[in-house]
């Protein structure tokens, strides 16, 4: 696993490529898709973080989510002060605060 810095841009440089990804799907315990992150401009940073979390953890539980918010660096504080501005960070914060763990499905292109 990486040791995240406080700068999201620096952390992104440490993550695996997302070139072969179409999207990530987040699944609840019943297997229903509760969120999706597509490989398109404005979402690629989140896609890289969630792919990395899928590769590093068995599920998106509080431990994985805590690591994820560290990887998002300075964007995490912004997400905390502006709920809804960063929905992919909001999801991690919700899991840290007791929401049910999720599974991550990686969909290749």
C-alpha cells in the first residue's frame, strides 16, 4: 500500500493506471449497485482511488475508507466542509461513520 501524502495530485501519481477501466461499481451486501464511477473527465481521480482500494482491500469497510480519505488528500477537508461537493469522498466518510461496507466491482473496457 502507498503512504499517502497530503497532496491528492502526488498520491494519484502513485496509483495504478486506469486506462483499461470503463467504470467501478459499488455494491451493497445484496449485490445491488449503489454507486458507479465512470472513466470520464472529472471522475478519473476517484476512479483511480477506488480501483486502488479494490486492489488493496477485500471490501470497502471502515479501514479501507479511512485509507481512501487519506489518499484524497486536501479534497477530504473540502468534502467535510461542503457535503455533496465530493460524493465519492462523502461515501467513504459515511462508511467511516458506520454505514455498511460495500464491495467494489472493477469493469474493464
